[in-house]
């Protein structure tokens, strides 16, 4: 009998076919997918690249089809044509889905609302986070996240680097400003959590940023590593409080920032490259179980301290980041790839760290990219035309703008402005939307357009503003930056009534205590301008409150 059995042909047990869409629990399936991936495919899952131009470059397509990278990042330079962007997303996903395991890409962008709107084209402009902070309603945050997410989903974008929960601690910050919900940590956490819930409802993965907090510095980590000299106790109870709230609310992703806190155990190491911040604080102390994605590793705030891009990438993974994000596409043989792959194959500890990161990325994809509300991998142009812009969302953003408009001060009742006196009023702004809507709402008003930011033209534009003001009794002028403040100074001794409409951060009004009236709208979205003009006309009663401690109005 034994001899008969030995003569029978032997067959290896059949291997069960498995791919991304196999119906299994995400954690179980992630392990099975990992077991069938090469070292190169595992490492590639932690890479996320941007590309230059409207259409995907041949190089990024090579990374997708030859290396099987985990994600792509859409920047403003990719997005002027909405339909073209949708086609680009579809072609990138088609390349990813041709792989044997059919693992789709994370397609991410920065669509925070307000000032930061990387996906342009026909998408809606919105009042932004500081306007939400001024309204103070979590429902506004939820709806903003939902409608922004719904437009992104129509384009096939399945991940958004928002909400921004940096506090407006340092009001001189040029990077954060109106991107913040305000300076109250609890409010920022609550509003950020509501925004994230709305975005998830729309099918898009939200990502809170910039951990552990970018709000207490005037410096921009794109160009330099900011050093924030506060003790850990202050950081824990202030900047980290929104993240503590979001972790309890199970935010699925957090972006690490290129910021150093010398008074903490991390010293001068950027938080994005620091095991203390990513592993000890975020993972262990706060209990975060989602994925951590770096801010752009090509920023000087990361590469300068590390010494090179490939070294920054290795340090970021060792610190506990799961996705390495790059704004541009490196060559296939760039050291950022070859060095990491060699280290992974030679160092068992680093290999385990890469496998852990890839496992987290796969679990995130398996959890969020197989749902009924998951954005389409290949968007249909007819659906894009139908859903972008989102008409319901635009109506909501107008309501949000109306709830957030804030009167900073109103001396002698100069607000509202009487329409019948429009011929004696000048509207001045660098924004044509403000001027054109102003002409409609105030027939006969004079308008004058000046530069947004042109220091070399300041003197001549101050002269022109004085000449324009001579023809009127009241000047209504928008202010979005320091240039606007300097220009408005030309009216200090004019004897005219001056009303400032603050666009973006209202902090610039601090230098203009002598003006007669000031209101804040926090955004240059058309809806915000309409609300500002309606407030000036007296048809809207402003209810918003400054979402940070009072302005210090000094001469």
C-alpha cells in the first residue's frame, strides 16, 4: 500500500488567490498581502510623490507601475483644469490597479478651505478655518469638511491633509494665520474633530496637521527649521490638546511637522524626525493607532538638520512615520530609494519598521478604499461636471461667511454705509471680486484697484490713493497683509472716514487703530466679499467673534 502511495503524483497545496478586493477583515488581509509582496513592493507602499505639471509625468507613472508606490500628492500646479485633473487621477489609479495585488493609490491633497486650496479649477472657494472659529459652531466645521470632501471625492481624491489644528498662538505667523481655528486649544480640537467627521462622511480620509503644532512661530518650515522654545508642559496643555481630542475621536491620520522644541527631550531634532515625538508622545502617551505622514520631506526644515534627503527619509521612518511625502518625483535610482532598500535588507530592525509602516498603510487603504462612499478610482467626466462645484456646498459656504463676519470696531456708527451716499464712497481693493460686487450692491460707488503686494509700488500707490480719496467722504478698503496696512497709512491725515475690511488674518488691523471702522471676513472667497458688502449695506447683522485674544490696538 505504501508503495502505491509513493507512486502517486504529489501536488503542492493550492495557494488561495488574494488581492486588495478579497473580502476579508482589513488587518487579516493586510498581513496576507504583505506576505505576497517583495521587499521593493513593501518599501514602495510608504512613498508618496508629487509631480510637476498638469498631466502625470512618465517618471511618476514608472514609480507606480515598476515600484508600486503607495500614494501620490496633488499640488496646486496640477489642478487648474478640473477635468484634466480627474483624468490624471484615473490614469494613475489604472496603473496601480494593473498590479497583481490590485492595491490602489492614496491620492492626497491640501484642501483646507479658505486660503489653502490646492485643487483649484471649478472647486468651491470657502471662508476657511478662522471663519469657522469666528462662527464657533461645530456643525459649521462638520459641513465644511463634508462639502470640501464631497468635491474631492468626485475627482477621485481619497485623502485630504486637513483639518489644520495649529493654534493661532503667535499672531505674527505668516504660514498659519487664517488656516487656524483660533487660539483656544479646546475649540480647535472640537472644531477639528467635527471637520474630520464631515470629511469622512464624504468618503475622504482626513489628516490632522502639523503635529505637534506650528502656531507658535513666525518662521516657515519650508525654508528653515523653526525653534519653538516652550516647555513640554505648555506644549502638552496647549498645542497638543487638539491632537489629544482628535486621537480620542479616532482620527485616521496625522501629519508630522518640521519643527523643533529645544526645551523638550527631542532637543533641536525636528518633530517629524524625532522618535520622542512620534513614538513616545503620539503613539505611546497619546495612544494614536492611525498612520503618520510626514510633511514634504523636501522642505529645508527636514533636509537641513538631516544632512540629505535620503537620510531624512530614513530618520523619518525610524522615528515612527508611516508615509514619506515628497513634493517632487525623484529618479528611480535616487539614493532616497536605493539607500532605504539596502538598509531594509541589511538591518532587521529597520526592516521590521518598514513592514510595520506598510502594514498600517495597507490597513488604512483596506478600511477606507472599499466602502460604498469611497471616491471612484477612475472618475467619470459627466459626474465631475455635475458635482464640481457642489451647489449645495456653495450655498452653505455663503451661510458660513454670514455667520462669521465680525465687526472689530465701529466708531460713531460708520457701519452701515448709506447706499444713497454711494457716489461719495470709494471702494479700494486688490480683489476684483470685491470691487465688481461692490458696484452691483452700491450703484454709483467709485472703485480703485491696487496691487496685492508690491513694495516697489508703495509710494506711487499711496499717492494715487490720496488722489482717489479727495473725491469722496468715505473710503472702504480691504487689507490682507502688511502691504495693505502700509498703503492705508496714506489716509491717516486725509480727514476722510476710513473703513477697513480685513481679509485673511485680522491681525493687521492692530496697526490701524485710527480708522473709523473695521470688520473681518477671514477669506477672499467671493461669498466672503458678498457678506462683507452686505454688512456694509446693513442687510446682514454681524454675529461673528474674533477667535483669538483681542487685538492690541496701538498707534
